[in-house]
């Protein structure tokens, strides 16, 4: 196996290409957009996660803990800005204290450096925070993930990889004598293997290749606000609530980025288009595909009330959005917020309506399909890439 085609030019596709190149393979990367990291990678919170939240032994737990170290090391080696600043997960009320301690036990199980601190100790990190206790997670970092992608592209270009922007995969079939053939607007490409890292379109690319994926992508939009420049001093680093264990989302939180700006969010609402960053972004095809999938309706029955209602209400009302932040930092009010960017999460859902809560990778002959890789996939990208190369049987 000498030649591999990677579909998708976000951080995961580029990381896979880099790993395969390092293992001596010639790689072609196909990205349908005219720039790298155009969607999930370029619209996330730029947080390097510690591996705190995930079920012990799961791929997310293993690969995010390892990825926390490898992506920070990569950034430092390649001159990409990164700050290992740590974060606070706060119990705002006594009712949340047991869940906080449960989270601390999970951190210990996963090998994540974290310390339970008192309210007074929490205010030494974040003077404006309101809590009864907090978990200080020491290895959380902020980074510039698009800059990581630029570094990967530069490295791949120097190594002779074939990098093709504006080149969607229009058709995929197995070759007559093994391998794969991929139709593009510029002609048919042939390779020994295919890796699908298409993110929001990963299930579609799998079907294009003749695979019936076990789960379906349902897009969720996460909306952010930012603090006005004169109110940024209210947040020194990262402040998170204790998450709802029934949901894959971490709750509205506060993140100081490398440029000093403070992002608040995201909420999570159903996107009406796979790349729908606003309510008015609607695709009839995408929406019909979502609504005709039985898993969507089963998911809605599980979470529509009260979680779904609360998320939509937060999306439509800046006052409600601000109220979520006031629980964490009482000094923040509606007037302090400016509507910011949004991202869309490619969340895979099983047909029974349960959310796929781990990375999901499925294989076929000469093919690897990464079907569920939302957060912490950017943190884990280099580790997922190594796993993909191993699945192809390509030795280090």
C-alpha cells in the first residue's frame, strides 16, 4: 500500500495525511472548500481538552489525554501559539457538589491532573467567579487550531503530499484489482486506500463509497457571544459549569482566547443545514435527511424537554444566554455580551436516538471511515491519525 486518498481538510484529515506521510506513504488530500479548516476546525473554541469528561477506557478518554500532550508539543515545535492555562469547573450550588466530586474521580481514573478547591481558592484563579467549590484542571490549554492546520499543510507540502482544495469527492468505488477510485471534478484518482475524515459529511462520504454507516450525522449549531472589551477583565482563563452527564455538550462556559478576547458559549440547537451557522441557513435536502431519520425523532423525545427547550430559548434570547453566565460570574450581564461566531458540531446519532458518545471509526476493504469525531477530536487529532494508520495496517 503506497498511495492513500484522504477526504477532508480539517485538522483530522490533515493530521491523518501527516501521519501517513511520516510512515512513507504518498497522500492526496481532497477538500471541497477553497481553504483548509473551513468548518468544525475553524469554528470551535480552540480549547485543548484534558480528557476530563469521558468514560474511562473509552477512545475519547485515552486519545484526548494523550492528545493533550501531543498537540501541545506539536504547537511548540512548530511555533503555533498555545497556552497551558488550566481551567475551573465550578459547582455553583451545593446541589452540584456531588457531581463535581464525581468528575474529580473520573479525572483520577483517566489520569488527568486535577484538584478540588474551595470557593476561596477558586477565587484566587478567578476573582469574579461564584461557586461553592471547583475542580482545577491543570492541563487544559488554549491554542490556535487553524494555525495548527497551517503548520500541517506546510509540513505536508514540504514532504510532497498532493493537497487539493476545491476538490470534492463526487463518487467512490473499489478498484477492479483492489484499492479505490475517486471521481473528482478534475478527473478520477486511484489509490491503494481511502480515509474518510469528512466531518459533517462523513456518513454521506461513507455511503458514496458503498458503506452503510451504523450512525447518522445530525448537525447541532453552537452559538457564541463575546464579552465587550471593557468587560474582559471579569474572566482570567476558562470557567465551565458542572456538565449534565446525559448530554454530550459541556454547557455554556467562558473561555479567554490567546488574543485576550473572551468567548461565552456555546449553546446547542439543531442546525437546519449541515453547515448552517445561522437560523436562516436552511437546506431542504439536509433538513429532509435529518427529519426522515428515525433517530432524530427518538433523540427529540429523549431531550426535547426541558433540555431542548432551554437551548432554543438561549439561542433566541440574549437575556437567557446571559443568565447562564451569571450563574458562573455574577458581574456579567446582558449588556456585556456581543453576539459572536457559531460552529456546527457533527454529532453522530444511533438509529435508536441515542447519541454516539465516543469516537466512531468503521472500516471496509482498503477504507477507513471516521464517522463520529466531534470534540475532543481536535485535541486528539494526532492520536486519532496514528490509530487510523494502524487500522490500515501501515507500520510506523
